C-alpha cells in the first residue's frame, strides 16, 4: 500500500507494522459484517467492535508518532534529489562582499563630506583675501585724501598775503598738520604701500634711542621701525618725562618733538644738554628735532638749542632708518656682540 504526498514529492511506502494493523482492521470489519448475519450475535459483536476500535486507535497513534518513511532503495521508486545547499561555504563570500560594499559606501560618503568642507574653507579664504584687499585699498585711498588737507594747512601757515595768525592759532594749525601727516603715514604702513619700510636689518650693537613725542601714532610707528633695526628704544610723551629718562641712563640718539604742551622741544633740548654735560661729561647724544616746519630760521634756532639735525614730519619709515644710519654708523658696521 502506497501513499502520495501533496507537495509534489514521489510516493512513499507505509511502515510494515502500519500495513499489518490496517489488514487486521479490515479483517475485523469483515468479521463484524458476518456477525450481523447471525440472528443473535450477542457478545461476539460487542467484542469485535471493541477490538476494531482499539486497532483503529493503534493505527492512528502510529501514524501520528512515526512520519512516513522514504521508499527503500531498489523498490522502483526514484529517490528525489536534494537541492544544493546554499551552504556555509558560500555564505562567508556573500557576507564579505556585502561588508566591502558598505565600507566603500562609507568612504564615498566621508570623501564627499571632506570635499564639501574643503570647498567651504576655500570660499572663506577667498572672501577673507578679497575683504583684506578692499580694506587695504580703502586705507590707501584715505591716506591719499589726507595729503591735500595737509597741503592746505601748509599753505595757510606760509601765506604772506593773508592776515597774520596769532601764536595760538599757528600752533593749533601746526599741530593739526602734524597729526594729519602722522595719520597718513600710519595708513600707508597698514595698507602695505611701502614694503621697504618693514624690512628688518640684522641686529648689531644695541644703541639706546629715546623718542619724545606726545602723539601716540608717531611713537608707535617710530618704535616699531627702530626696534626692527635692533635698537633699544624708550619713549616719552613730554619734555619733563624725557629729562627723567636721562636721569636714569644716557642715550645715543634722541628724537625730540618740537611742538608739545607744557615744556616744548626747544626748552627740553636746552635742559637736556645741561643735564647731560653734568651727569655724563664724556657722552654726548645726538638730538634730532621732529617738526613740520624747517625753514632756515628754524634750523638756526635748533642749533642754538643744542639740536644736531631735524626730521620733517610726517616722515617715512625709510627716512627714519636713513637718519639712524647717518648718525649711528657703528650700529650698522660694528661686529655682532654676544
């Protein structure tokens, strides 16, 4: 007796004990039919029914407990082929390829982010350069616009056909012209129009220089230029403060502003020479007047006050460097000292 499975597989045989139980069940059914032909079957019919029920229960229990067995080889029933396993050997290959694809995807995403960041940084750098160029252009333009104003002030100061100016008015105009000139030099230095002014010379002997000026712009510019030349620089904002510096140490070069409130540069220079002769008789510093006006009469007054030279304001950094080279040649020609 055979049985066909619904999933399309080949028919399989029932185990032998189930085939025997089914035969017994068939015999019991036939015996029951014969017993019904007897007039009084009595207990025979009940016994047959009980035996049939027990046998049927045994068959059902066997079917549920034991699955259908495959057909034995050689019984004429073809054995179905098993599908090739997707197998443990192929699974690692598929997993490795998947991991490789994921890593490549991650790298591509990371590279795209880095390229975007680089583009942003490059764009920011270009904007900063453009803004810097614009600022330099604006500063240079502002410096050029200040020059006509300074020229106009000089015309007012030197005009002969105009009513004479009072001392206070002349002093105010001269100070205004000086400040405008300082501001123009500062703007040119910031805008980078004079790269030669920023060139640093090698350091030699440390000569001591004092800058006396009540203008913070002038002090800052002159100090930066001279310190780049390897000089020891000190600053003072008044004549009294300059004399206090002389009480401490002697100086090789002094840049003395002429127009200062209180003690002006002329009086400070006279007192400087007196104090210097008393405290440092073997040392004489070079006094240079910083002034916007340097007529023949002015130069005569400078010499009478003990000044050795003058530097017209506003001065360029290169002019200040040339002044140092002229009056302190040892600073540029002496060998380096430890």
